[in-house]
């Protein structure tokens, strides 16, 4: 059966953690798979919800593990926050790590009318959160959460993520945060726009991820196709959680690229 | 009409802020009114929701303004937290000011299985809140909030109260805090028990307050009587918010005591 042009996949989004890398090592064959994917599609982005490092650091890390990643090909929840701030011409008070601030270096921040908050231990204290609350007391100001994760594990110990502090500011001010990271529909639209320009159709984009909710369901909810990989945080049965079923469920990124090469969803 | 014995008021609870004092001054005639109240009822308590100072400091402040207040007559949200911790034999990690910790000096705190949180700027930072989150990851551990206020104004500027940090820990752990301050029913029961012993009937207790929700409705919800005073945070029309109507609505504490003296609700 000949597929219609619209149904052909032209762009790919790949989750970084759990798909390309796992903790402090690259997932076997994933660097080579990325090279094959680059040859297969018109554009791609490596995406991550983490909010502590700028995209340039994520790129350099991947390069050290021999991934061929070029400037502009990493898109993070910070990129989505920056994009939202730029479109709305907001002047944010940023509760972000020093490294993450690199992403905002050309953004005006005097007389703030918004708060951008990510995981940033050194910023999460009474004085700084009180400053943020005061900005948000103004009716028109906006609370932008890079993500709303609860906690993560580091060296075997639980650490707070941005979410609890987002919840604190929401409770203090009665405002709801705009969460710009995965699985926000705005995130997927922004990264597709970044990879493929304004005329991209969602069905031309495939998301390859290990998180059935944040990657797979999130991408499918905006009309993208999705491939679930069984690395990272995948647990048996995850594919039954999402609706509709993903385009494919495969063992790893290398198998996802093989699927794209061989199934005819990209080439005719 | 002769009242039944149960209907007579024998004990009184007085809110401190907005009823006895306002900011840094005593409300006119309130010290003399307290002396008249002492002669009228069998027992009374001065109550406060603030969580930054121990009861001994509140007592000393009131004494400096010439209120006749004696040890044990101030009951705060901290007292309620302490009472809950003692009854349940909990070992709390306390996120409280150094001064407030005085209230807990005889409480065991090793291997904590509870978190007590109040307004305590110096404790509200990432490391300490992460410690609290770890305690609360244990299924059986309890989160006890001295209050859940959003913010207060100090020198014309908004400051965060405990509430936003309580919300942060609730979001991180999925647990709901037990709020022990006003208007918690447990608070009113605990202070009545403290003033009058275990056999007190709620209708024998009158609450005199300026906050129609936290003082008046809270006390009436456990079956106490209540007198709303028009000092402090009272706003015209407040008396229409609560159900049933308060026993009386009067201008100030002095008038509340006059009402108790003259209406026959205390004496036959």
C-alpha cells in the first residue's frame, strides 16, 4: 500500500536519558543508531526535561560519548521556557542553576513580570522564594515551571526536584504554573517547530522515548507518532497504558532506527 | 428564663493578635478587660496561631503591655503541635525557629518519624526540606503543620508563611499535612482540655476573636460559643459569613467581657 505524503515521517525526536544514555554510560549501539537516523530523516532533535544544565553542556556530554550531536540539535525544557519567554516578551526572575542561566543570557530581566523555576538547589531558599512570590503577587505575572517533577535519586538518596517549589509558589499566590517541559503539548509543538519550521505536520514527526507517559502519550496527544523503547525507565506492560498503541515497541534506539528504515514509514 | 447548667459559660479563650494587641501596641482597655474576665470565669487561655515564638515569649510580651498573664495561660499552635507529638509519641524533625524549638526541648528527636513545620525562614531551604522529604518517604511518618498560612506583611512587604512549604512537602510526598493550629477542631479541643480538663463541655467555652473563619467558625464548629470583636482583622459584614450567628458581635474585648458580665450567660 502506498502511503500518502503526509503520513511519511520526516523528523525525529529522541529522548536523551534512557534512550541515548543511562546514568553515566551510553546505551550500546545508540551513537551509531543516531548517525543512521541523521541520514534517514530531514531533521531531528535530542530532547531532555532536565533543567539544571544548558543545551550546550548536554551536547558536549553526548559528544564525549561519541554521539554526533551538533549545535542547535539539543532541545530541553529550558529551551521551551526560553521560547515561551521570548514569544511573550516576558522579563523573568529565574530560579535556575548558574549553568542553566546560560540559556537565558540574552533575556531582559529588570522589573520582572514572570518567574521561571527549574531544579536549582542553591536558589530554593526562603529569601529567593519570597522574592518570587512578590513578583507573582502582581495579577498579570506568570509562573513558568521548567518541569514539575517531585524528586530524583542521586547516589542512592532522594533529592527534591522543582515540582515541590512550584507547588509552594502556586499555594502562596493562588496561581497555576505553566509547565513547559514534557509532556506539555506546548513542549512538543515548540520542539517540532524548532526541528522542522512552522509548516510541519505533527504526523511527520516521530518521538522515540522510554517514558510511556511523558514521551509517548505526550507526543501522540499532539498528533505525532511514537516508538517506545525498552531501555531506561520502561517497565513491561507500559505499552498498554497509552492510547492509541505506539507505532512500535522495540528493544532499544538501534532497533527503533531499524524499524524506521525497514517499515516504510519514512521511505516509500 | 433560667438557663441550664450546661449552657452556662465557664471558660474563655481569647485570641491574642487583633483582640489583645494590634501590631506593636495593646488594644485600649484590653488589659483591664482580661483582669475582669479572670474574675468572671473558672479558667481562660490566650491563644495564638503564630509559630515563631514559644509561649513564654508571648507571655512576656503581654506582660510588658501590662496584661496579667501567668505561666501556662498562653496556648499556641506550637502547643497544639507539641501536644499531638506527645500523645502519639512521635519523634519529630522540626522545621521551626530556634525560639520555637524551646517548646519542644523535652521531646526525643533521634530517628525522626514525623516532621513538624512552622514559619521559620532560616529552615526553609533545599537541604533541610530534602531531609524532611526523606523522613516523609516512610509510609508511617506524619507531616504536622503548625499552620498553613500563605503569607504575612512585615514592614510593608509580603513574607512567606509556613503554608507554601507545607504544600511543597505535600506535593513531594503525596501526604496531607495535619494542620494543628486554628481553625483545626483538634486545636480547639486541645486548648479547652488544657484550660478546663477532660470533662469540659464545648458549650461551656466561649471563644473571643477577630477572625470570623479561624476563630469564630472554628470554635463554633466544635460546639463552643463565640464572640466576634470588631478590632484586628474584622471587616464589616464578617458576622454574616459564619453559621450559626455568633453569641454576640461587639466593638472590642472590653465590650465582650461586659457582655459576658451582663447577659447572664456566665452567671445565673
